[in-house]
């Protein structure tokens, strides 16, 4: 097992503290059994004799699903699943505090240690921590048993699966960590039993370009038999240089007691965190007793000031409109069981797609996603589980408030958190519950710059209004007005182009618009439909920009499965396999080019086949675009100017050709008189061969982490031009420590077959080989 000392090298050299403060990855060596059928076993159920077990590593899904889950005529798997792990007590742990933290377990978890029931945890999206200290065998092997039940649950919600617009999946789908601390230690925030408690809380009280003032509160617990006199040192570091530091007063801590010490820090001329320059600092917290460091922790923070009013948002004093998107975290096949690396790729992809803000719909998402949002400059709206479900049950209300509190404790120090959606999406919440959720946000994080957000305007600091709820249903009503507070368009661009019942009766499938007008378009569908989706996106986003709003969030980033429907919800600007549709390039074009043109882009939104429209749409963030066909100048023109682009920063460019002519379209983008970007699209010939690639988004495959990533097999003609054919069967073979999570035969979609692979213990000899009918095999090393 890998042991990672928490203490910094500087702290180790400066004191005689032992290296026992450790975090131990607890993801390997699990045994798994899924109960295939039958009634629920009950909370007291334990593994039975005669069961067969599978060796697994976390993160792990309880059941591999079909790409379209109900395509085989059965819903997502729900039932009982068991995980068992055995481990030996290290003699060095004697006298130490040993805890086990699960980052997520879907949905009701019962945990045993050495045959003793430790806890029942409700809710599948947030971490929980168990104190194992008193139950460990001093000399011998320990056994942890986890029993999971992912069936519908009236207390946790978010809604019965058969009526739910997304899927919840199952398993220990995020990692686990065993932590060993001395008797005097910084507490785990998930174990705190009081308001705003546990661990380290960083509050930014006043931030501008000249100075940043912080308050850092650290909770320390004394589990030793004697009172301890402690001091806490805070050191803020960037690029190896100390930006601020301070040492607390000496405090006396009685046996069995915990103490929270607040400390002020000031940073002169701070490097502020922003969307374009997401600067981060390391806060090193060290607890000292009797002249020796006994525990330490590192917290990453970004210094930034956010102010929101009914007139908009100011980030570090600069008014900013947040161009955003909603994200479901599922992958095909594995559901929520993404490796940390896969979650990092997701955040990087969203940023590269032109977004600066993402609403985490409709539940807390992977800590690795949050970390990467900090790193790339994505603001996130962190939300609790909820969707059109709010039973009038005190147990349900208590669970919702607890979930809000736990989410804040997990994510409170992230620079990327814009606000807290402690609100049940599209659910008729009672006034008392709304008031309790709003109050919880400000109890956990008192002070300036903290915002609650909800879809009902009562009490919340920010109003989340979906565009389909704002627009008239029959065309005769006036648009719904926003209250006198900050507004975020929480969702737009899908439902109002799909059905006319404003989104509250999704199970009725009523008043559907014709397919050719819908935003729900498959990547492999007709080019006309995909361009209509892009037009819908443009029209709706342009409309949002006419509001006084903080930002908007398109629904959604990726196509996804739905619990109640036997097909994919295809409003995503990317497919479920993370491939872009034309609408994605619209959003990319809305980000400004850099002053030197280094961020300029241009994209011809046409396959340029006989079925393509002679009205060629080009997306660019440049001043002008020149289009040529087979070397012949068609036009050099400015962006479109019409009702669909009146508020856009960078409208598209539409070139009207007389007719289709096979050959090469070339677009060149200009800022002033300087060419800053170009792209070519050629009429494809017959499929000739395949090109293989790994979709890493700059995050390399990670052996030993259960990493999953997409392999792309792209059809090209003899000249290397992509052939956008849908339905061509491609076969993938593997070598080395790789596992296919998708089928080994996958049809192309718009010319690309996407396979999902899992990385094993090593990349030595790891390779993939693809072939198809009439197509020679091609191989690619995985590295």
C-alpha cells in the first residue's frame, strides 16, 4: 500500500515529528459480489456462504450497462451489492487515530468492521468517514464489509428511477482512503457534529488587487490522555515563495476535546484567481505541541472576489457574464465510476469547449473535477441531489439539509465554487425547507461572498430560472419576470425546442415539436438537424444575453441516459462518447481571441457532401472570415447581423453558395489584416482505412487507478479525409493490461467509432488494434 506523508519536507526537517501522519490509498484488494435478483436483503444482511466473488479495484461500478441502457428492454440495475476488503493492522498504528473515508457509495451503505456494524450512511453522492480505531485488531487481519443498496429510496431521493430524467448507477464508484493520525490531529470535516466545524475553513473577507485578507479556522482534536498546549502555523505559498504566514496564540486543549482556532492572513499584491488566469496558492497548516509538529495539511486556495447583484456579477472588480453549461457526470457503460483522471479530462474538455461556468446537475460531483475546475478557471454551481421530488416527510427534509451541509464541508475551500444550489431542482419545496436550506449555507459559511441559489425565488440569494419556465407556454402570456435579485438562467436551449409544457410534465411526452426543430439531435444524424440544434443554441443564448443576468447554462454538455426513457437524451453539444456536434463550435467561438490572436479559432460547420446546405456556416471569434472553394474566393465578410445575433460577442459567418460543388472548402480568419486561423473541409471519398487515437485531453493514462478513457477509430478516405458515415462496424482488440468496458464491436457515429477502455496495473505492452470490413488493421500504443 502506498503511504503518502502529509507533512511537507520543510516541516519534517524542522521538527522531530514521526512520519505516521499518513493517507493510504484504500482502492485495491476489494472483493465484490452482486445479488442478481430477489427482494432487498435488509440492512443487517452480511455475505453468505457459497457466494462467488470478483477481485475489483475502486472506483468500481456495481453493473456494466449498455450504452443506451434500456435498449435491451431492461432498466438500469438496482439491488444489493457487497464489497469486502481485508487488511492487517500496522504495529506502528498503536496509539494513533485510524479513519476510513469513502468518497461516495450508492445509495444506502451499511459498513461492518470485524463483524461489528459501524454505520448506515444515506445518500450516494458525498463522502463519509468512519473511525476504525477502537475496532481494529491489535495483531491480525481486519475485515471491512460494505453492503450497498441502490434501489429507490424515499428519504434520499432524488426520485424513483422509472420517473427520473437521469440515472444514479451503483457501487463504490469513487475512491476510499485510510488515514492514520496522531492523538493530536486536525479533524476530518465529514466527522464534525457541529455547525461550520471540522478540518480547515478558509474565508476570504476582503480581496482586491492590492490586498487579500483571509481568515483560516483550523479544528484540532486531542485524543490523548493529557492536556496539550498547541499552536497552529499557517503559511501561504505560491511558486515556492511565502506570500503570507502567521502563528496562532498558544492554546490549551483538554483530553477528548476539540478546539477551533481562527487566524488572520494578509497577502500584499495578490495574484488573483480568474477565469483566464486561475492562479492558486498552497496553504500549509501545521499543528505544533511541545515544540514538535504533530500534524499538517495542505489546502489549495485561489484568491478572488465575487460580488453578485441584480445587475450582474463582478469577478475581482470586473463585470463578467458567465457562459456556461450543465453537466451530468455519467460515462457510457461504467456510469459514475470515473477515475480521477477521467474527471479531470471532463473539466478540461468543458473549458476548452468555450465555457467558463458549469452547473453540476443535479448532484455533487467528483472531487477531482472540482480540483481541475480550480486549475483551469471554471466556476461551478455546486448542487444537492434533487429533481421534481419533494415529499412532505420530516426525514426527507432532514436528509436534504444534511446533504447541503456535507456538500459545503467537502467543497468550501475551492476557488471554483460560485454558489451553493441547496435546492431541489424543479421540486415544490415547502417554505420551511427553503428557509432551512438557505440558512444552512450561511451557517456553514458566514460572512461576505457566500451565495445560496435555488429555482424558487423565496429566500435564496440567487434565483435560478430555466428559460423554458420564463417563456410563455401558449404564446399569449407575458414572460415570467425575475425577482429583484441576481439571476442565473439555469437551463436553456433544449426543452423550449422540444415540448411546449414548460418542462414539468416530462413523463407525459406531450406537445412535442417536430424533430427538424428539436435541439435533441444525435451526432450521427442528418447535418440539417445538427445545424438546427446549433441555431437553437444561438437563438436562446442571444436571448439570454438581453437579460440582466449573472450567466446562463446550456442544457447540456453531454448526451445522457434517462431512467424513464428507452433512448438517449441527445441535447448535448457533445455526444455521450464526448465527441463534438456543430453547436460545440458555436460556444468555442464565443470566447475572445487573445490580444495577439493566439486564441483565434475558425470552424466550417459542414461535412461538404451532396446533402450539405449551400449556405455554409462558419464559426469564428475573428473580425472577418474568407471562404474559398477549390481555391476560388467565395467571399471575405464580416459576421452575420440579424435577430439571432443582436447580443452575441461573435456571431457566425454565413456564406451563400449557388450550389454544391465537390472539393475543398477553406476558411481563413482575420483580425485586422492578419490571418490568425484557418481550416479546410474536403468532400470525402469512399472509406479507405482507419486512424486510431486516444482521447486524453492532456491527462495521460494512469496505471493502477482504474483509469478509463476513450479510444477513437476514425474512418478516412485514401487522402486522409474524414468520412462521416454512421453505422460502419469497427472491431477493437487489446494487448497488455487493458480491459474493454464497451463492446468490442462498435458502429461508427458520424465517422468515428468510440470504445471505452480501462487501464490496468501497467502500460507495458499496452496497445489497441482496430479493423473493419474492407479496412486493414491499425494499431496504437497506449501511453
